[in-house]
C-alpha cells in the first residue's frame, strides 16, 4: 500500500493555502481542502501517472485551484510530498529541499 509523507515545509504550505482561502470567502477553504484530499487519493492510486518535473519528481495539479503537489517516490511504497506550490509564484523554489 502506498503511504504519503510530508516534508514540514509542504505541510506548512497546505496550512498557508487553507488559511488564505478561509480569509477570502466562506466555504472556499473547505473546497480547497477537499480538492487537495482528492489529489492525495489520486497520487496514492496512480503515483507514477502524473507529470514528471525534474529529476525523479512529479507534479499533480489540483482541480479548480492554482496549486500542485510536488512529490517523489521512495522505496517500499512511500510517496514523499516535498512542496504544495501555487503555480503562478516562484517556479522551482522547492528544488533542493531535502527529505528522506
């Protein structure tokens, strides 16, 4: 079974996005988080399906929101999320993050 793990920076980026959408409009943060959870499930189901971005990394775009999950596959069925990026800001800023 595939298991997701997160770098601390990636967890913070999810929290930042939820906080931002919470300040924008009632219900928008919940909508964002539902789309985020859907993307997580799709990564778990098809970890090698999503677009490659760089050396061993993949990107799964969220629906309806300009965010993407950047991850790579580790041994023994582990998917490590290294960033949750806003697609219009600082492309590639996450490169060089160290994980497992």
